[in-house]
C-alpha cells in the first residue's frame, strides 16, 4: 500500500461525473453524499481507494435497474482516531439467500 496525504474529497468526487452519466443512461438516481466534517487531507492509498470504489459502485450499477445507487462518506472515530466510513447502497436485486 502506498499511503500518502491526499485530498480525499477531490479523489472521491472525481468519480462522480462518470457515475452520474451512467445513472442518466440507466434512468436511475446517482447520489453522492459527503459529510462536511471530513477533513480535506487524509492518509490513504488514493489509487487503491479509487479502484475499490469503481468496482463496488460499478457492481451496484450493474444490478440496479430502477431506483438509485448511493455513495455516502462519513467521519467516524475508530480507537479515538478519525476514519472515513464509505458505504455504497442501491436498490438492486442483491445477492440471493442461497448465495
């Protein structure tokens, strides 16, 4: 992993236009919500983070035919240190109980 101080908001929001276009094509909503308490600079591996988000969000779009795909970033505390919780939710069919 290549940890460095990055503008986390800039890195994450750079993905939003691509997914906004995908949402328009699929006629679903794309929601990108970022907690205002998140500091601009955060230590992370920006490249790896973006790849993970692209895969997770891409899968959500793949299986969502109506409704929405939402990415939410919020500031949380883990062992008294700041951390960012990223969640991807959608109205897609999900994974069957069998699987």
